[in-house]
C-alpha cells in the first residue's frame, strides 16, 4: 500500500480535524501544504503515528488504512449481487414477503431488501389492490420520486400520455426514464385489475447480460461504457407538454474497481446518435448488437404474470422490463422511488448497499 502525505494529513481523525459526532471533516483541505512531510513516523503493533512540522500528531489504525486504501477499495464490491438468468432465478426460489410483515416488522423489511439488493427484483404478496395501499408500501422504504408522471401513477391502455406503455401493444425489454439525466432508481408495479388475456411482464437481468459481453467481447463492453448517447422524451398531449433529454453511456461503471452500477438501455427513447464520431459509430453498433443479443436470449427471459395483491419492485438501474400484448381492460398503478433512500433504508438495517 502507498499513501500520499497530503492524503494522510487530510484524513486525520483527531478531534481538531474531524467531528466524530457528525462524521464530518473539520480540517480545511485547502490549508494543507501540498509539499507536506512528517517530521517523524512511528509504528507500533496496531497504530501508525505521524508527527507533522507544526507539531500536530495523526494516528491511524492499520486496519483502517488497509480498508480505505486505494488498493483495498479497488478490490471491494460496493453492492453484492447474484447475477441471474431465468433458470438461476427460478432455482433460487427467492421467497416473497407478506404485506403485513413488510409493513410491521424490520425482519420482513430486511428480508425483502436483501432479496432486492441481490437480484434487482423483489415481490410483496397479499397487498390490498388499491393505489393507497401500494403507496403505503412504497413509502415504507423510500420517498416517492415525483416526476413528469406525478407521484403515484395510474394508467390503462387509453393513450392518455404520449408513451407506448399507455397502449395494449407489446413492449420490448428496456429500462425506464433513460431520458432523465439521473434515471429513476426503483420502479413499483401493481396490477389492480385485468379482465382479459396476455400482459405478462418480462424481466431480464441487464447486469447478467453485460457480464456475458464482458467475458466474450471485453473491447465491446468497454466501448459501451465510454460512449455517451442521448435519450429523449417529447410529449405534447393535452395539458402534458414535456421535452426531456438524458445523456450517458449504455453501461456505467465505477472507474476505480470497474463495477457496473447502471445500464441505460431503451431503444424506444434513444435519440439521434450524434455524439459518436464516424470512426467509432460502426463499432458502437456492433457492440450494441452484441449486448442486445444477450438481452434477447430466451434463457435470460423471466416472465411473470402480475395480479392484484402482488407488488413488484424493480431495480431500474439493473433489470430491464417489458410486456407482452394483452386484451381487455387492465389497470396498473405504481411509482418511482429515490435510489438513495432505498439504499439508506437497507444500510440502516445492517445490509451492505
């Protein structure tokens, strides 16, 4: 392990440099001499001591240094996951959580969140089929993210909004709100009524598909993680007038450990490709085709029939969803949740997120 002296002074945890009650830095980083060097360094069995030129002493527990070193973080997974295709998910027999247990016990809530963090989807059963109870369920783990669609949305196939979702047509696999600069983190679906046939929901683990691309064509994975694209939503329907644009690569990774944290994939809402130079664009199309082929493999498709009382939570940064066409009258309600708040709830329950 190697540490820069400025870094070591900046991260001092003494009372004058760091407030342990608020967990905030008190030291003005800009006041640290960029040429700083310690006068003395002392090591005992568990602690490293630095005495600086002004007499200030910094103490570091060796375990803390190992944990927070760049090399240590490079190996650390931010959020443990189980990547899946349909067979893996079905064989795992991931249990649903009962509505009352979810609402009334931390044990039920923790079990739900653990499933959600590992697989990117989770179900709650025996929920009264109303918008009010669905909202109560959502607010148990997060603030509801208000968007151009409102807080809680409720829709049928009446094309009341300028979006294919408000029809009876089939929808190919995609992630939502790619046209937001920060796509919505979690999506909640509750089918309140369906008098007809069809309408099954398609779920695909985008991270599983991306991992296949990484193993088979790493140069294409890298291209998809570096080239930014525009996604766009233009609406002029009645009183709803919107023009949203989001820009980012298809695959988003943390630069220090190469961990994938977000997939932005929606062929419906992808705008004109004018952010890729001529000598790269054909290679990008090839890489996109490789990822699409993995996403469309039948063995990667998990189909589920939504029904009244069963609420589905989807990690919109990871799991793609779609829908087969349907007949008859169908009512759905749901909402988007703020990702930060869901992860906050998970951490407060002792989960790694």
